[in-house]
């Protein structure tokens, strides 16, 4: 009865007339074991059982107990989580499970005996209608996660009031919930905000579901994830009693990790990319440092992890500076001047150990599933072995390009480069410069390019500063997003040597018109840079927004000194470059046009090579699955939504009356209107900076109809509307041409 559940039962009996089934009086008292509770409940013909989850776990192991449970109206459990596998099995067997949730500061918060449509909803619940609850979206999660806040109202005043919501005193529970995908009344608790691990990149790992999956292994007693303020997550593993080992022996530890590795690989497949576990971040607990528990039998996370602070610090120190012991490869210490085969085997082993699968030497490893976190781990493994081989100076190793795997994305290319580093010190030639030089007075930034980029793309700001140059007088180049609204195609901009900012679509951005969106971006830019001059550029589908933004700046007497469009031009919004085919008021036409446009996007990104090939391949595959009736990933759903909105807004802007002129009359006497290049030229003639159009040779021009290639193929039709426009051509496709050194140099210098 120490728990609130027991005390609640006594009060409910007095208030509601519920008959309680209890143990017979005896001395000493009967211990409330799972068997005793179930047998007594059956003997007294009880209709409901209220118990902790551990009892349900125990009953689930005996099929005869499960059969007994089916005769009860409800099995109510609370005080902790029930394993999903146990709950699923019970529900499938016909046992009616009901999770109950209460807070010391509030009391019971869930409704009793909810109506469910499906047995698999056993772990979802509804909240009491007498509570005034506020759900605040928690940032940094792949899925929508909400923190629950209980507001004071006429029925309930929380015992603790630690915040204020909408002018009302409230209690921030710090508990995290997700909504049911189809029933908005159902919720599920997934953990606490103070359990969340905030990484150095700004993203968060929710350890609870990952730990629960790991603990399904018979070899693991408990698992505790760590990694706060670190780029990479790790895990502390407590072996099950039957599998205890002497962790002082390295061979025993490695053998144990190999035994549990299939479980970790399986968990990684269902975890967010930033939350995956790698072998180098696994710590095996030792018997002298035991796990701390609460009175409910739950692990005291903070206290237990604090016991292993030294080991956790050592893990990240090793990742940063490499192991202190010599690297051993194929049974021997790496010696001086290894031959090419040894270097290739070293690189191959590093790739395989992280990717956990084999790839051919010539294959692009990003196509095989490597992402930024994997790339960092692969580079770390190679650097560790190079460092401990004593074949290179510390300075030479530090100069290894941080983005080396993006540039050399196959085992054969990477091996050749590493072999060259060892034998010829080629890295000193700075073949792949990745960032501007630091000034003498500037503290070095030790974050990797991957870490910096992860922070950039996780930003929730509209204006994101990719590179901030040291000179205060530097004028940043501000580049508008592509059709996706995101910054994921801009990693190469980190190599710029002068300031470069980017604009992305955020939740607060208007989506009703180009005019509203451009004005919104104008105010955001002015907030970051109150006075000019301004350098502005657009990439891909944002070119129409750029036109309106430049006009707004000029109307407000702000000086614009650069006006660039990267591989797109407004007239490419017209189907087959023909404005007469536009039927914005026809939903069927618009839906078909959107589908055609998205298929064109697929065609463009399928040509991508180099650094963005993995991202492009993923987006193309997801779009293809969506077109074929497969499941639509959240990112793909967002992409389709934003592309559709941008096309509608851009066409509405271009087809507005100011660009339409009357022509002949139809048979019904109404006036026919045509889009007028002359009216558009007149409209943009006031734009003072000279337009520069950057054309990728394998970019959007390949979508030009063959009959119009002579007219549009060279300049995308830019000189029809901007006769003085400069047109520059660059190698590459619509995405990967952004990483070309010539283009980066040109956009940085194209202003006066």
C-alpha cells in the first residue's frame, strides 16, 4: 500500500462502493506475490485487478496464468512501464489491459475503462476530462513529441505550481507523450524531458524505447544511454547475472560485445540516425559498480551514470584523440610503410565495422547506407590507426579533410588517398580545403564539418548563418532555399571563405502568397542585418520569391548589389515553358502538374553525384515509393507539401493580372488573356543589380522541351525577360554543381 494505487483503492471503496478483494488476516501478513494476488483474485471472483507492471510480466511467462487473466474485465497496471512485447502478447490473447497514470503533485490523470477499437491500443490512454491539460511540442525530435503541463482549474489545483501558461498557474510535469496516429483522444507516454539526451548538434535522443529494446536480450540486464553535449550517443550495458564477465579482461569484453551486437544492430535499424550505437561507444559495467534503483524498482539514471563518469569521459576522449595503445590490425601492430593492400584492408575493415555489411571497393558507400554519423565513425577509426602507427605527424593527421568521405566515397578512392598520405604526405597540398583559415586572434573551432553542418540543418531559425567571416564589414551572400524549403542541399557552402547565410522555410512562414512570404523573409533579413548593402541569390524553385524580395528592398530604399539565380528561372514554372497551358482553377490539372513537377525533381536529383548523392538517392527513392502507392515518410510528405505550395504560389504570382494582356475574344464573347513577357520585363526593369543566372550543364536545362532547346537551353530563357543578364555555365547536375569550386568562387565574387 506504499504506492498511491493502493491508497486510491481504499478511498474508491468508501466513495464508490467498490468491493475490495484482500488477503485473509494472518500473522505474519501474506506477501503480495504475483501468484498470491492472481490466485486470490480468482478465488474471490474479482472482476478487476490493480497491480504493478512486474506482476503482469510474471504472469505472462505462464500460459495458465494468461488463461486466468482473460476472465477479468480489466487488468489495471501503473507505477511504471510494461514491456511492449508482453503487452502485445497479452492483448492478442484477449486480456484486457488498462494502463493507469497518476502524479504525486496532481493525483490520477487518466480515465478509467476507456473504449478501444483495437486490442493493440492497450498501451494508449485518455486523460481525465476534469483536468485542463496543455501539450507543448518538444523540439529536436524526429516525430511529434509533446510535454504535458497541468493547468489550475475549478476542479484541480496541482500541489506544485512551477510555471505559468496563458496567464494561468500550472505544473510542468516534464513527462513526454505522443499522439495516436488516427485517434486524437489517445496518448502514450514515452519518457521524461529530463531523461532526454541533448547532443552537441542540438538534436535529442529519447533513451527509453532504445533501452527497452536492448533489455529484451537475455544477455542484458540493464542498458543506460549517455551522450549529453556530445556528438554521438553511447550506452552503458549491465550484463545479465547469467552472463556476468570480468570486464578487466579486454578479450572477454570484446567477446561479450560481439554476442550482443546483433541485438544492437536490430535496435539501430529502428532508431533515429543520430541515436544509433557504435561499438566504440559501448561501456560494459563492472561488478564493483552496481546499478542504483528507486523504491519502484526503476534505475536511478543520473546516479548510476555518475558512477561511470570516468569511463564515459574516456570513451569520448578516445574518439577525439585516438587510443593510447598501438592499433592492432589482422593480428599485428601496424608497422612502418605498409603496402597498398594493407592500407586497403584497414580502410575496408573500418567501413565494414561501422556499416556492418560488406560493399565492393568501387561502390559509393553512401548508397550502401552511410550517413554523416557513420562517416564520422569511419574517419575516426582510420585516424586512430594512423595516429597509433606513428607514421604521420600529429599536424598531418589533423589536416586530413574532415569531409574526406564525402569527396572520396568509395573504399578504393579512400584507400588510395590514405596510402598517399602515409607514403607521400599528399594532404599537405590541401587538395580538399574544407574551411577558411583561422586568424591569429581566433580560437580554433575543433568541431568536425559534420558536427557543424548537423547544427546548421537542425536550426529552427529562418535566417541561418552558414559561414560568418571575421571582418565586420563583410557583406554576407544570402541564398534562398530550394523547392524543398530546407538547407540540406547547401553543405558545400561551408567551404566558402566569406560570409554566407541561407534562408529556410520554418513553421511560422506564410504559405498563402509569394508577396507575403517575400515580405516575411525581408523582415527576417532586416532583423539580422538592419542596413545594407545586400547580396541576394536564389537556388532552384525560390527564384520567383527572389524577384519579389529584391523589389521590396528597393521600394524601401535598400541597396541590393547582387542578384543571382542558381539553376532555375521563373518561366520554368510554366508547363512545357508555355504559360497558356496553366489552369490554376482546375484542381485536376494542378494535381497532374504537381505530379509531373515532382517526377521532374526525381529526374534531376537522380543525376546527382559526389557529396549529395546519398541524400539525393534517398529523396528519389522515397518519392518513387510515394508515387507507387507505398508508405510516405514524414520528410517526403513535407517535401511534396512544400513543393506543391511553392508551385501554386509562384504560378499565382506569375499569372497575376499585372502580367496578363487581352487578346482575341472567345466564342462566348469573353476576352481571352495571355501572359505577356513585355509586361514582365517592364515590371522587373526597375531592378538595379544585373541578374546573373548560373546554369548547371546537367541541371534543369535538361528538362527543356527539345523544340525549345535553342531558345531556352543556353540561358533558361533569362535574356528574354532580363536582356542584360549574365549567364554562366558550370559542370554538374542540379544538386551537385553547388559543390563545384568554380561556382563557389564565382558567387562569392559576383557583386560590386
